[in-house]
């Protein structure tokens, strides 16, 4: 009534102020999840990077074997588990928004059982890594070294699976601080234990793999104790009821399979490009520079990936609560933050293009090549900041199947063919391969943007309520 009595210009000012306040609040909610998740993701990433750094001091053969094993286990195991666990972002996020708190525990238990079952064939595959690599034409000595590392890494895939489920369980409730504290504590545990196993007990690269497994178990134990005893998890406590859990497994797999496809199709593309670089006229230079570019891109990717986790949580919560307008506001707010991050990161990187190479190599040829590659790298970073957020929206909404089709078309019908043509046929070498990656990434961003723009969010909210209540 009071607003109706105001003059038109004052009503407009009040409405604008209210809209801006609402928008700021949405940005604050996303940042509250995304910034701590950045610390969680980086800490977990450093567990494996720290191991590789220590292995590097054992010699070229140990480093080569561990690097090849890491690439193969990422493709055949860790990416698959990570992708499947993302289904919980839909199920737990929407259940929490709908205030069906007991279902979070049921969904998480069902996901853990499902993912642990998937780990069995993965483990069997890793027992034959040396035979697989030799069949692919890799050096026998490197293949044998990679097999040792992979076999000991089997002990880490099981806690990694449980850890991913627990992270989604807590993330969808916006309980981020416990994850930050436990991941940092795990990293602090990992560094001395890894050093002890590698250098003092003389276990070599096998010791690094054992240390990764112990660190993941440590993280699982710490988070498990929090979930069991914290009052914050009282309503959503993980429980085991055979009938309900069995039903949740049937709900989990239809979302988990397209989630895994969505993650794996994108992840595998970058591994394929590195392999293709080894077939170019100067394989050592091309592989080195593209690996450096990939390292820079993957490190910076944690920023939009964490924002995507924030978008996924906010969108799933709002849809579960039957609030489509809130979901749309969360998407706009997250994209605003992500694009600001993209502009800052790409600008800094471009300004540092002349000195960036010296952080990785003293070879002038590498430094100059990396300088020329930096503009291509900046394009990838900008498109990553769009697609990572919209991929999070896909996970929160439950349309991972569309995301899988988008990634299949973007990378395997466009990106990789263009990379092969420009790299090998038109002789643009590594720049051509990276150009193909950029085309794939930009197409992925465009298609996800179109799908998000034309999504009927009222229908999505209705589907989310049906998923949770029926």
C-alpha cells in the first residue's frame, strides 16, 4: 500500500534497489559455496600433484611411469567415478530444497554402494595396465613402471569413491567449512607420509600411490566422523534401510550414467590432444608445451568448476523448493561472477605471456612457443568460465543427458576433427590442436547457453518435485 502511494519515479527506484539487493544476495549465496569449494578442490588436487613432484626426484623412468599411469587411471577410473558421483548433486540438492532431509542419507548410501561396485571392474582393469600400454605401443620399461604404480593406486579408488559421495552430500546442504578443514588437514597429513614412504622406506613411486590411498582414507574418516556426530547433519544423517537404499540405487543409475558420460567425454578430449601432440614433427617440444598449457588451464579451471558447484547447489535447492525464479537468479549471479573471474585471469595471463614460460622451462624455444600459445589459452579459459558454470546448472537441474550429447557433439564431431585437420593437414602443429580444443569448448558453451536459455524452469521445478515426492 505504501509503495502504491509513492510517485512513479520513486517506485521505480525502490524496485531497482530491491532487484539489485536480491541479485547481490544471490551472488553472496553462490560465493559462500564456491570460494570454500575452491580450497577443497585445490587441496585434493595437490595431494596427487605433491606425489608427482616427489616422484620426479626419483628419476626419469619413475616419473614417466607414474605420469602415464596417472593419465590412464584418470581416463579409466577417476573420471568415471567423479562423473557418476555428480548425480548426487541433482538428487541430494533437490531433496534438500524440498525439505525431504531423510532422503539425502538414503541417496548418499545408495550412491556409495553403486560406486563401490563400479570400482571392482576398474580395479581388475588396473591389474593389466602394463599389457594395455605395451599393446598401445608404449615403451616396455615405462609400461612395467606404470603397472606398479597403477596396482598400488587401486587402494585409493575405493576411498576416493566414498569421498566424492560425502562431498556431494555436504555440498548440497552448503556445509562447506568441514570439507575445507578436512581437505587441508589431509594435505598436511599427505606431505610427510608421502615423503616417508618414498624416501625413508624406499618404496619409490609405489610409496607415493600408497600415500594417496592413505590420504583419501584419512579424508573419508574425518568427514565420516563429522557426518556421524555433527548436529548439522542430524536431519540428513546417512542411514541404511535395504528397501529404501535399493530404490535409491534405481534412481541413481539413470542420472549417474549420463553424468559420467558428460564428465568423461570432456576429460578424455584433453588426454587425446596430448597423445596427438606426440605424433607431430617435434614431439618433445609439442608435448611439453601443450602439457604446460594443460597444467595452467586445469589449475585455473578450479575457479569456474567451484563456481559450477555453487550453481549446481543453488539451482537444485531452488528447484526442489519449487522456486524456478530463484534458480534463474542463481544462474545469472554465478555467470556474472564467473565472467569477472574469466576477464581477470585471461588478462593477467595475457600480460604475463612473455615470462610465463620461464616458470616451467629455461629453454628459449619452449618459452617463445608458450608465448605464442597464450592467446589460445586465454580463449579456452574464458569459454571454461561459461561451460563449467552451465555444466553445474545441468547437474543441478537433472538434464545431464543433454550435457552428454552436447559434449559428444562439441568435442567428437567438431573439436577433435578440427584439431586433427588444423594440426596435421594444415600443418599448424600444436597451435592447430589447441585451436580444435577451443572450437570444441566454444561450441560446448554456446550449446549449453542455448539449452539453459530455452529451458522451461517452471517445468524443471515441477519435475524436481515429482522426482523427490513420488
